[in-house]
């Protein structure tokens, strides 16, 4: 499945009968929203509209037109291979490994406190929404009994499956998300929303699939801050190397979360560096430098961090 072409040739490619992987408890049809998807050898079938969703190995492709979706992703991979096919560095090898460790420690602290308040050791069901290569699922998996990951890119899902074979994966469009309401105790959505034009749609999906009283953790770059806007003005070609369509500040993304009826309980600014993309990656690989920028930033530039985390919950059940 590492090949970048001919995805449709891999549909239903497993020699063994498809078990559904236990995902049927939460999945629904992205076309008609019917639950109770039926496991067949070829994949999953909707009992409502009869649509058949193929699979690649054990990963169901839960979009209305699987061949069109995979062909679209293949085109994006050819146009920008560095962005859509390059391996996502795990924390240990990333130039920003010290910053990534700070993010991980913050998020795990939030999850532990949430579970302690509920008197639980683990959540029943946890989702990494936009899991990419699965780098975050390696440590998120300690906090849930049933671990799920979804992404739109079949190449990245294949890598995630290899990194964490105990988790359950499915391919989906976040705006036509094939999950029933109130399904997850914890939803982690990390550096995804800035890529999606309909960001309110992303937030509404998070709220819909989150259980009442559940924990939503949203991470995004703080690129609307003047410090990082300055970095873009100094190197405008950087914009062409990403597909970011939103540039948030804490105030902007919080307002959108509130508009989507997510109750924001905490906002965290994390990570500071020089307003120069190339220099940032070169010098923050050193712990002393990363710690020094963090100390300086917290005191003198508290709202100009490179990353934002917003913690939210869902109040009343959906009608």
C-alpha cells in the first residue's frame, strides 16, 4: 500500500474475510447517515441506501466515491509530494523534538486530569481525528481502551496501521464524517483544522461525535499572530509549500468553537522561536535554545507562541 498510484487496485485486497474490525459500533453511512453497517468480504454495506464501501486491507474507505477520492489524493501527492507523501517525523527525530515533547506532555496532562475527575484509568473510546502517519497515536493509545484513527490520505493510514496495529483505522472526509453522534469520550484533532476551508464544519463534526461531557483537544498553529505573520512576510514562498487556508489566533479559533457550541475550558500557548522558518528549524533542535525561547516568550510575548491548544467539552446532548 506504500505505492502512490493505482489505489483502486488495492480495494478488498486482503485474502482473509473482512471482520469489520469492530468499527461498526460507531460508524454510519456518509451518504445517508444510517448506522448498522454490514460487514461483507468486500467491505461495509449501508443497510439504508445499499451503498458498498470498499476496503484496503482492514481499512474501510468511507467516502461516497472511493475511486474518485483516492484519485484526488493521488493528484495532490504528485503536485506536492513533500507535503502529501513525506514521512511525518516522530518526536524523537524531528528538528522540533523538544517542542513536540512539550506539546505531548501538555496534552497527556490534560487527558490525565480529565480521567481523574471521572475516576477512570482509561477512556472507553478515543479518536485521533486526522491521524496522519499515526505518530501521536503511539502515546495517545495509553489513554483509551478502544483506539480509533481516521485520515483522508490512504498512504498515511497505511503507515499508521503499521505503527499501531492494535488501533482501528478508517478513511473518511471530515466534513461528511461517517460516525454516529455521541460516539467518543476523547477526540484529539491536532494541526488539521487549518487545512480545511470549512473550519466550522470541522468543529461541528467534533461536537457531534463527542459524548456529552467528553473531552475535545484541538491543536493548531498560532499563525495569525503578528510574530508568525512577520515570518511569512519574510519568506512568502513558505506559503506555497503548505496547504494552510486559515491563520488563527486564540481569539479567532475560540470564537469559532463557541459558535459551534463547544464549551472552551482552557487555552494554551506553546512554543516560541525566531520569526524565520529556516532558522527556527535549525536552532530549536537544541534543548537549551528551545527552552530559552520558551522562557523568553512566556514572559515577553505570551500570545506569539507557535502552537495553540484549546480544550473543550460538550454540554447538553444533541436533540
